[in-house]
């Protein structure tokens, strides 16, 4: 798996990263070395860091300083009704962009973690609100996982349906048609497959890069493949 994905993940046009508040020095240096090759990526990262620096940190929540008016609400009495704060409310998904993305997903028989995990922010991502590009997190290898994590809403089965051989082509076609600059790929676990679906994921990324002339940034959140070195080191 690593030799198969390495050329794509290390290419000047592709980066895979997981955002975190704290990273090791070696991991940060490695990430910045890759990001340095990607046009406009550094500006986006700097903007994210500035927003995080201006926001509250864990210490603020522990002490409760300067957060009462923003993140707190007075507890109502037993029979008293009080409106929920705005930051707790989510808008019902809708709009032209949302409808277009959903229609395209159904047409090409694609799945998203947004729907399967019942994400409350789906309307924002699909609708492209607040000036953001409309996007969706594609979930590869179907909508049924071979693992039964109790915290997850995705369907589970010991014997899920076989992989759709047209999925890599359909995913790359849809993403290229949307004209996105960045896409996140995730997947279910498929422990029933000899390679855990590694070849399927690699083919999807290859087609995405081909159909977008290498301009698309791809973040691939792949399974653990049961930590099989035979799969991870396959050509």
C-alpha cells in the first residue's frame, strides 16, 4: 500500500494531513516540507492558525474567563422556557448547491460520510455557505462497514456487498465536475477483502489526479488495513 500511494501523496499537487492542536516537531517539519510544494496551501494554513490563535483555548474553558456571554446560557427554571443560543442551532440543509450535490451523488451511486454519520454540519459544507466552496467528504467502498464501532452511525455487516468496480471512475468524474480545489476521501473498513480495499482507494486517487490535471488536493483518510504489512508494503 505505501509504495502504491507514496508517489501520489508526495506529489507537488497532493497532501494528506490531519489538523491537530499539537504535533511533534518531526511531524510538523515533515508536513511543512510537503505543504511548501503546494500553491496557496501556506496561506490557507496561516489563516487557520490565526483563527485558532484568536479563539479560546482549553485554559479559557477551565477558568471560564470571558466565555460566559459567548458560550454559556442561563439555566431556566423547571417550568420556564428559554431560547437556545445561536451557536447551538443548525440550519436545515437546503439550497441549490446542496440539491445539486445530492442529486449527483445519487445519480452516480456514491456515498458520503456526511450522510452516513449524520453530520449536523452537512448543510454548511454542501451548501457552500459563508463564502466557502461547496464540498462533501466522499466515503469509498460502499456504505456498510465490517466493524461495529458503537460511536459510529454507519451501517455494519460481516458480509457487506462487493465493491462497485465503477466507483473510482464515478468519484473522479463527480469531483472533477464540481471543480473543487480540495477533497477529503474516507472509507468504511472492509476486513472481508484480502487487501482491505487498498487497491480500490489507490485507483480512486490516481483517477482524481488525472481528471484534474494534478491541481486537486486530496486528503485520504484510509483504514488501518488491520496493520497488515503484506498490504501496506504491496507494490
